[in-house]
C-alpha cells in the first residue's frame, strides 16, 4: 500500500520582504543604541550607530536623493518639535546636547531612523493616512515613554507631555507618510 503525502511549502520570502524585515530590524537596533547610549552617557555611540544605519539605507537606495530629502524633512520637524517640548519643560533629555535648550543629537538621529522606515517597513501607512495618525498617536508617545523607562529622557510633567506627543505624532506620522510617496527612493518591496 502506497501512502501519498502532500508536500506543502511556505511561500518563499521575496527580496522585498527581506528588505522590509532588515529595515525594521535596523530601526529597532538604532532605537535601542540611541536610547541606551543616552541613558548611559554614551549618546554619541547611539548617534554614530544610527548615522551608519541611515547612511547605509540611503547608499543602498535605488534613488538615494529622495530618501535623503525625506530624512532631512524629518530631521527638520524633529529639531523644531522636540526642542519646543524641551522649551515647554515637558521633556528633559539626559544627555547629548549640542546646543543648550535644543533637542539632543541622539533624538534627532531617531527621527532620521524613523524616516528611513517610511518607504520600507512602514510603507503600508502611505495609503492609510488615518491609520498613520492613529499609529503615530499611540506609538510616538510609547517610544518616548520607553525611552523614559530606560533612563534617556524624563517626562517632567507626564500627562501634558504624553498628550502633546500623541497630538504631534498624530500629525507628523501621516504628514511624513504622505511625503514618503513623493520622496521614495526604494523600489517596490514585495
């Protein structure tokens, strides 16, 4: 008696899928390097790691200039937004200041890391701007809260700080996702 066993194979990961996963892993690695570096008075180590990750992303992009522009826009938003939250006394970063009263370099490196996800691991948000707003309103404050729990930042007045972060990220995430449509230097991942 012969028994037939049907062989089932999982679909192979496409090169695009591998890039998306690598992009997500690189972002997470950079986030931890920046936050833990800042928490342990090694802010430059995190910033250097994030800069290397973002540089590799831009260099490997099919069209580097649009990716670089998106990173520059995110950095511009980040320096203004996080510096405003510092000026309001809602955020107190532990280390990494180049200019007193401004956002530290490591938090700006996080904005650059976030920008590099918008055309790969977070590309799905580009066509779902309302979802991007909700994701930003939740994930943005959670990231800062996580940074606070790890010792990199103090939420001096937590309730207004978290509300401000939620509102800001609810605006910035869909804005940057929308801009990522225009400044997309990556081939379609899929």
